[in-house]
């Protein structure tokens, strides 16, 4: 009877950038798969592209995941001694050992071709109508004398994998179903560079094997890498993991998400700084390329784990819908209890220079005014500044004309007369104030409310009047009325 292996999946970013939307989604689906089947979610770092590694990227990749609630069972900070180390640059000797083992078995060979020779080879193939470059195996059967000659010239060899001929690599993709590739379409590719650092396709196989990875869910850009990796598994006699390749994320115009697309924030740290809730992002990412069995929109982490089925991952591109993200986040904000909401929103209120010195009770009242208005935390800062930073706002010519009407002047004058004696800015008291103004002026609707709103805020729309008065306070109200 075949032994059922414990499910082990991994998210293995390069520290060449911060945690991106696409990376976060890949990590999420791997995490859900592991938790669904009581397995392990492994976080490791592919740091061999040393020239492009940036400071802080490794920390962001791990800790922005943890912030989202996608918590690894093993990582660079929580290693399992059986599988450590979790950074590729800490195990170069291991990759070199395996690469030389393939050379000894005749499955790989040293290649001494220079960059110039390879460029010329590529140019000749292109001139002959061959668009996809394939190495011509010039170094496959070098004699010892030829190798000695190259070494004396100062050439340092790379190691290339020798692809089999006439083989079809077939596998069942967890997302796409049955997939096959012809080995003849793939050239002999480099597995170990001349500096002793492995290439992606080689290192990832070694890592997945020694870490007992059973399933790999990754982006569709890696689909063409799969036959290369299957060839390496075959040469070592190792069982490959099961693969699933998720579709790309596109913007609202159907274009692949690009870091140059300024309409969509790309990194989790940006959403974190703006005041998006991790539970909301988790929920949104779950629906980005996944259709639940019951078309629900809101999922807790536990519900997402229970619901997850890789066969329900979309086989067509997933659209990043900004409006949907804001809707989901605003819903999560509305459902926070008041104390948690206040704890969440207070730092954003204090970003408003004019609000940060308010006493805590008033801050709480202000916070609750906006609880049902905002889509993300920082929005409260700009909405507050619209009211508090009076000099920043500008009336339009049309609004100025409206304020110069006799009816508008009457409304403002009568409002000032009544508001001075107001003891409270609660909803009922302010409603009574306006009813009194209406009764004495016969003004109503826009002609009653708009002049006062424009005079107090220089804006024609916004939060309810009693809330404006509460935020401004009597002194500021009277000051603005007299301007």
C-alpha cells in the first residue's frame, strides 16, 4: 500500500522586491492548500540573484505575509533543523555537489563557450529562421586537450543539463489539467553558473526535493520551466511534486499587471500603510482567481481553508478590481467593534495636523462619524482635512454666486443667530436648529442647507451637518460664518 505523504507546500520569493500582489496570492493559495490537508506551509528565500537583491525585501516578503495572516510553519526565522538552511546562498556546496553528480553520470557537461560565442550562435540560428535559441552542444563531447586549452585561456565553465531527445514530458496540472512538452523543443540549459551559483531551475528542484515538497502552486509564467525541472527529477530518480499553475492577474483593461501601472497599488506594504485591514486583503486575494462553491463574497480564514479546492482556481486571467477591494475593506471596517475600530483609526486621525490635538473623547466621536464612510484608514485623514483645513478648499465661481444670493445671506445670518445658543451638536438639537431657521425664513432644502455648508466647509457635499458642527466646535463655526 502506497504511503500517503504529508502535504508540504512552499512560497519561495526572491528578495529582489517587496511582497507583491501576485506573490501574496501565490503564498495564500499554497497556505490554504497546506491547511486544508493538515500539511506544512514553508517559506524559503531564493537569493541567488545577488546583484538584484534589495535591502528590506526579505523582511517584507515574510512579515507582510505574517501581517496578512499567512503564517509559515517553517521559515528563515522558524527553521526546522531537518530542512535548514532556508536561504539558497547558504547551501551553494549542496547544489555544486548535485551538479557534479549529474556530470559524472553523463546527464550534464561543462560548457566553456563565451558570451560572444553564444551571441554569435544565437544570431546564426535567428538568421536561419530559428526564433527560440537552443544551445548547439559545441561543448558536449570536448576532449581533455580541448578543455585544457580553454582553461589556459582563462575560461571558467558553466554546467549544462543534457536534455533527452524524443521524450514527451506529461503531467497533470492541478489548475489546467493534462499538460505535455516535447524535450526536443528545449535546449541544454545552464544549471550551474561559472561562479558556482545555481540557476533557478536547478536550485528549485534540489530545494523541493530535500525539503519534501509535495505540491507546487505557482504562477503560469513558470509553466514552461516545468519540463526542464521534470528532466532533472528524472535524472536523479526522484519523484516530482504535483504542479499547479495559476493564471496571471490583469488590470481592468485586461492588461497583465505591471509595476508601472499606477492605477493599482502593487505591494502589500502600501495597503498596510494606507489602512487596509489584513483580513480584508486576505479575503480579496482569496477571490482573485478563485470561485467558491456557493458564490459567497466574504470568508474568514477558517472558511477559506474549508472551502479551498485547487480545481476551482480560474483557468482564465484574474481581474484586479479596485472597487471590489475597497468595498470588501469598507465592509470589514464597518464590522469592527468600536474599540478595535478606534485603535485602528486613531493613527490616521492624528495624521491630520489640525485634529491630532483634539481630546480623546472628541477623537472617538469623530472616528465614529466616519466609520461607515471610509473605504480604508487613511481616507479619514483627507476627509477630515477637507473640513479642518479651511484655507485649502476653494469655492467655485458658481458657489460664490450662490452665496451672494439674498436668500443665502438670510440663511447664514439666521443660522448664526440660532447656533450661538446651541448647547449640544447632537443630531436632534441640530435638526431643531434648522427647523427653527426654516420656520423663520421660509427657506428649505438646498436654499437652507447649502449656504451654511459652503460657508462652513467650502464644499457642496460631505458628512451630515450635525457632524460638521461637532468637529468644528462653536469657536470655529462662528469664525467661519463671519469670514
